[in-house]
C-alpha cells in the first residue's frame, strides 16, 4: 500500500486497527475501546522481557525505545510488555496525529539493531529468577567460553562480590597479548549489559605464567588485582 495513501486513510478514519509493513516487519495498532487515550501497538519482535512502565525520562533511562517515546509531544506514559507497546496520550492529542509517528519510532528502533534478537530473548529468559553469580556463570558458559575455546582459552568465575566479578583466564587466554582486549571489549561488555548490577570485572590471571606472557609482574595491573578476601 502506498505510504501517503495509508497516512491519508488514517487521518480520515475513526479509531481503527491497521497494519504497516516494512519488508518482513509488521506492526499493528488498536485504540482501547474503554479508554480512547490508550493505544496498543504490537510487533512481531519482542520489545521487552517482562513488563516495564515508563512515565518520565528518568524511568526510561537505559531503554532507547522508551526514551524516544516519552519525548514525543502528547505521550504521557509508555508500557512495554513482551511484543506489546501500550501508549497513553494526553486528551488534547488525537491518534490521527500520533499513530504514524509512534510507528515510525518503533520501526526505526526495530531495524536499528537495538531491538532484542531471538537469541537475546532466549538468554534473557534464561536469566530470569537466577542470582547474580548464576547469571554471570550462565553467560560465561553460553556466550563467552564457546568463543574463547576456539582459541584454546577458558574463562572461570572465581567469585562474585557485590558489584564485582573476579575471573581467571586459562589455556590460550593466559599470557595472550589480546587478553586485555578480550576482557574489556568482549567479556566485560557481555556481562555488564546482561547483568547491570555488575559494575566491575577483575582479572585474577597470572599472565606472566602463560605460554606467551606479556604482562610484567606489577600490583598496579588490572590483571593482578586480588579480591579483598581470600578466594578459592
């Protein structure tokens, strides 16, 4: 359907359900019959794991889709529930003015690469109900070790204390010149994104003992830091 005709039809019609297609992306919208200030948008992609209500920028922090929507004039509240986006507007605004804009924001979010992939959804579902250490261990087992194993490496969780994870790298990772890059750009990013309560990753590995040691023995190195209490 021609986009201009679709928008014209929207403006001339009363509150009705409709679909917009962008390649394989499909979004449906429907105004609540009991509360005309509420409209539900449904996408094939999962927008959020669980339920999240957002009514301000402070509450939207860390959620790109919610951040963009709460800044939209006329939008007072946003709820993310799985594949569902529920938007509440002011009584002064009309859906004929808002639906196209909200769908554009939702479409841009989905195709931007920020939206959850099926793999992300699976991993986040697997993290629900787990303790912090269990979450970290799951990520190490399913996302990190399979990758480093290709280079003969292995990552072990030594301890999790408050907001800090203590790791040990062995095999091909011990003494490897790329270990710091792997830690900073790979392991740290994966863990912090999935487990936001973790703020620090400490590598306890003695890299001077590896096959190709590149670290000099120094207490100042991140890789030689030790936890406050005795670790196993």
